[in-house]
C-alpha cells in the first residue's frame, strides 16, 4: 500500500512555523506503512500539532481499511465484546467511590451524553458516528438521531446493530447536503482530528445548526498529562489517522475561524484510563522489532490498574491545571 503525500510546512490554523515534535511515527495500531512525522506550532496561542508530510485527501480512506468500528459484525466478536463489557463493568463498579470523589463519575456521564444532558431532546446529528453506540443511547433518551460516516463498513455495522428508528448515512458532511438550520445539536466525538480541513467542517456545521443550537466536540488534547507522560507512545496521537491533534487554544481558534463566538472549552479525564491502557501497550510494543501493537478486546488487570491510578492522578491534577486532561472539550452555540 502506497500513500501519496504532500508537504505541510506551516501550521494549518495560524500559518505559523512549527518544530518537529515526534520525528518517527508509525502506525502502531493497524500497521499502515510509512513514517508520519509530527510538528507542533511554535505560537503559544495555538499549539496545534500536525503531520508533515500529510496524506492527500483521496488516499485517507486507505487508513481505515481495518478499524475498530468494523468489529461486532459476527457473533463471536459480539460475544467477546459482551465478555469485555462484563469485566469492564466490574472494574467500573470497584472504582466507583474514588471516581465519585474525584469527579470522574460526573465527567464520564457528561462525555457519554456529549454534554447534551441539560438540553431538551430534539434533532441530533452525530458526525463520524462509527458503529452507532452513542446515537442508540441518545435515541433511547428521546432524540431524533441521524449519524453520518464516510466509512461504509462502520455504517453497515451500525445499521445491523441499531437500524430501527435511527438514520445512518454513508457520506461525509458536505456531501450530505442537509438544509440550513436542520439540527438542534451536532456532535463530533474524536472526529475533528481526522479531517483534512477542520475549519471548513465547522463552517458547514454552523450552517446546518438551528439558531441557539449546540455543537459539541471532543478530541485528544496535545497538552495533556497523558502526552507528557507517554510522548510518542501516547494513544491520542494515533498516527497516521490523526492528521492534527489540538490544544485547547487551537480548538477555540478553529471554531472562531468558522464563525462561532459563544463557546466553552475545557479538558476531561473521563476516558483517560482507556487511552492510558493503549498507550502502555504501545510502550511495550516499542521494544519489538516491528513496533506494532495489535489492539484486541481483552482485559489486562495489571495494565488496567496502572491506567486507573494514572487516571486518578490526572483527575487530581485537573483541579490545579484545567488544561491537562487527555480529552479537549469544546461546546459552541450558534
């Protein structure tokens, strides 16, 4: 597989110069060939991290020939997923009290519902809906839910799992051609880091939002505790699929350039344990010749415990450094 690339020497958001942050970045999840160096903008009011060189847009789908949203298509995989969910449920139960004391239970609830808890259910669009888990959850809460994804296999699985009462479209947002002011809320969970032109995407989102509508974005935070600890093994980098990784200032700058002015930005440790678990796997794989970590649905007790303790540490640090969470969250209103 040969991916065509182009040079991207300057920051895609502010046009500033960048310094090489991680010179050697391979695909540690699905073994896409190539090296994908990462730069970081030297402007402290931006701080965006991006790939240089970067893949041409027409070749980006090649990165998703194998992807986690393609799972669950057979009964064996579903059984493995159910077993994992059972074990993970026990893990969550055991951590409930300390997580409550650190505010993680509330943070997890907010992330699971993409900060729409305080809104009256209406029309919802999830951009990059993957296998449809989130939309199924929101539909049960009364939302009229539509999901889009350019990944045909993900949409196929979403329809198999949750087709009744939900709309799933195999398209990207511009090609969907939704009418102006179509939705009360638009969500993008770990999507904006995958798209070649984030500003253009948000301009289109603003067009299809109703007046007073809400956009909610979650994405890995390049200035996080997790990145500081794991460096090039941090799962939030996910080269080569993450074309850019945002800081909070970069995410806000992106939204302003798209025309949003009413916004709230924060970071969260809600899903940090999952990111840490994969990051530990990447770090272990770094000792191997081919530097490849195959993600499987399994529960490693020691790794899980280490990840949980690091999550607690991050949650504690958030009290003093509100920008250290592994996920950046941006909430915008039209």
